[in-house]
């Protein structure tokens, strides 16, 4: 018996034509797969619009949020009218759209009165996009003759109460998912589950973070012990580089979980970075496929694909970063400096993308998003006030406008010479490397370069290390 989870992203349900295409794909697999669970994102642009509406309401701009409500109504109406028969479910679906958008409008009204939008309110508001899209797709599938039912993941994915970035509680989620979905699947129903959202044990709506629908699909895949999880998107698969930067970027046929983890972490917006967590243990293969080119195989992601020796598979860049340096001769051999530095960083909720320390111990440097740099520096200066007075630490400073460029490929492991190729390529392009890091997993090498060298660095590495590699 095969169980498949298929997740369709925002562009895959972005308009009536795309939703029709999704229905074709799902229908095509109903005969081939015993148990099929569909997960959907909101129509593209909808989550952004909901957030904009909530922020406008909080800032007192009633006109702006009302305009957004109207736009969202028009967009969803257009899709429903184009897809659903007037004699069938069109009218009830239009009412469904109205009800959710009335809810949005009421939320915005409250936010407007309160003058602020809490993370909890933001989750209630942003959950509406998926609630609507799931209902539209399920209705269309019913119209095409399959048993289908829309389900809110608030019934299935139970999370902690970290609003906007909630973490699933594995055991309760597993129990809920099998209790709720198995009877439907046994009856041959195709559930269409809202991506992105969940609820606390008390039933309060949460979300898994932007782009979280991939993660939703993987969580369901794990709980149902699925054979595979397919992520349908608008590109042919995971690419060797961002095609907007590198025109001859191509699709990577096979990747390992750790490679795709590095890629997601280092800015390639292919998958939500947590997607692989639930499926890694059961070794459930993950596919990335193109809704608009469904016969193309796409990228397969599994535990350990045949590692091609020395192969670098992809190069990515992550922008908008600052490199913070804590330096001073008095740091040499003093235990606890690193621990206290990073405790201060953590106190500001900043996430550290890369760390490097030279063995002379005269400085520690790390890379964080630029918007967190000022508070982080202040926190470190406070923590190290005494050391700064004593001049054990000379200064704490940030270099802004840097980019981390990362080359990813588990074939680097144990293959000598890869680093030389990378630095050779950068050197020939006259690109100054500011800092370097390689984890002991040897799955990626990262370099920090100035923002205005970034595109050139990515192109150069793609040309010399991937295309000719
Ligand atoms: N709709 C949500 C977002 O735009 C979740 C997703 O698309 O995966 O972030
Ligand atoms: Mg996405």
C-alpha cells in the first residue's frame, strides 16, 4: 500500500489555471496511489497581503486594510468563479471566501482599535489564506468526481505556543493525525490539508513560520509513515545556483538530506529549512517537482545518494548580513569568552549563520543578519564591560554589507583539493575573501565576501567548480 503526501506551493495554486493544473495532477495519481494526502499553501501573494493588512490596521490605516480585504475578495472570487460550476459548489464557496475575509476584516478592526498586532493575532490572521485555498481545491476535486475534504491542520498539527515559528509536539500530533486522517484515507477520501498552520493543545492557531507548508507536508509524511513526500513548486527542482544570478544553472537530480539542509540554511529558497527534520529518521524520500512541467522528474532527496567524489553540487549566497568581530590580545587563553559572547548574542534573539575563530585567539568573528547587529554589539559590550575597561578586549565592531557564499556537496568530504579550487576561482576573479568556515561535516564551505562581490563570486564558483567540475 502506498501513501503519498503532495504539497502544492503558493504559485501552484496562484490562480484558476494553476489550481486546475493541480487538480489534473492529483486526479492523475488517484489511481496510482492508495492513500494520497494533499497539502496546500495560500494562493501566492495572499499571506503577504494578510500581513500587510494587519500591519496597516495596527498603524491606524483603516483605508489600507479595507482595500486589502477587497483585493483578496476579488482574487479569490475570480478563482472560484472560473473553477466551480454555478450549478454546483460555486455559491457555497463564495460564501466560504466571504466568511473568512469577514473574519480577516474583524481581526483588522480589533487590531486597529488596539493599535498593535501580537504574534498570536498575526498567526490567526495569516492562517486564513490556507484555510481558503484548501477549501477551493477540495471543492474542485469533488467537482471532478473524487471524494475530497478540506481539513484545517489546527486539528492535526499540535504545536507549542511560539507564535509565528511554532514547533510541533510530535506525540500528540502523531496521535491526532492518525486518528483523523486514517479513517478518511481508508474510505478513499483525498484530504486537502492547510499547510503552514497548526494549533496549541488549547486550540489556539499557530503557524510554523513563513514558507512552512513544506514542513507541514513532511510532518504529515512522518506521522502517516508515508512512502514519499512530494513538494510541487514552480521550478523543475533544486538548482545548482539561483538561475536569476547564473543563467546556466541546472537542476540537481539527487541530493542528500544534509546537502539540502545546507542549501536551505544558506539562502536557497527551495524548501523550508526544517522540512527534512521529520522525515530524516524514517528515511522518507522527498521530491521537488514542477507543477507546470509535471513529467519532468525533478530532484530526489534521500539519505545518502551515491556521493560523487569531490563533487560540489550547488552554490548559494545569503545577503543582508554583518560580520561582528570581538578582538583583543587579552582574550588569549582566557576561558569563557566565546561562551559569554554567544550568550550575549542569544539574549538578543539573533541567529548566527557562521562563526570563525583563528587559533591565535585574538578575535572571534561571526555573521548575523544586519538588522540584529546593533543590539548584539550593545549586548556584548555590556557583557564585556570589565574586559573593555581593562583593555583585554579592544573593541567589538561590525562590518556591514557582507554576503556568505556557500558551496555545498557531501562529495567534498575527504576529497582533497576542493578548497583549493574554490579559492583559486575566487582569486582569479579578484574577489577578496573576508572570512572562511567549513564545518567538520565537510558538506559545505562558506566564505564571507563584500556584498558587491557576491554575484561575481557565485557566477565564478558555478563556472569553475560546478559546470566544469
Ligand atoms: N503561505 C505561507 C507563506 O507564504 C506558507 C507557505 O507558502 O509555505 O509563508
Ligand atoms: Mg515555499
